[in-house]
């Protein structure tokens, strides 16, 4: 049985939370705050993955996604 590496766990947690975030916001059902919270979580997960894998460009991008998540949370609170 193959075990998942720490990096793969962060990568896939980030992917799943980003997918759920985008679907919640696109559905326009009043769950924007939860969606932006998931965006913030996704940027943290993918940021850790990028740091572990030395993907500097993706890590840099996650700071902007985290900022968008925080702005969205403040805006919808």
C-alpha cells in the first residue's frame, strides 16, 4: 500500500478546498463567507506544498490568493 507524502496531502487539500470555494461562490447561494474562508485555507495548503517543493512562483501567487480570501471574508462578514 502506497502512503501519501506530506507534500501530496497539502497539494490535494488545497485543490479540493479551491474547487469547493469556486463552486460556492459561483452558485451565489449566500455562502460567500464560507467560500472565501476556503480560499484562504486553500492558499495556505497550496502555499505549504509550494514551499516544500520549492515552487517559488506558486508560493508567491498564494500570498495574493490569501489576500483575496481575507478581503472577501471582510467584505461578506
